[in-house]
């Protein structure tokens, strides 16, 4: 569901798998490999979910941070 009541995005498992695989392949082309650490900084949405699944699929450790943090707080979370 989106922020507004009544707004939603529907996706099938197949569509989510295809998006996840595409993102995983993109991460691998960028040099991300098993055991690497990835920080995902984006609003809660379908793409964020697929990004987390893509990291898990290729074995990259991921952390999710959302907007609203100060620059220092964000830096601390990424370092952690």
C-alpha cells in the first residue's frame, strides 16, 4: 500500500522475481558480490523490496535506511 488510503500496487510473484533478478544482475555488473555490504537508501516501495531481495539473492549483506535522518545520523547508520 502507498501512503494515500486506497492507493496500492499489485504485483505477482513472477513480476517480483523478474524485478529482483534484474536488480541482482545490475548489482553484480556494478561489482557487488557475496559478502559485500550494501546500503539501500530509498522510500518504502516495491523497488526497495526488490532491492533487498536482490541483495539477499546474490549474498550481499544489506541495510535499509529511510529519509528523515540528519546527515550525521545517516552516516552512523551506514558505518554500522
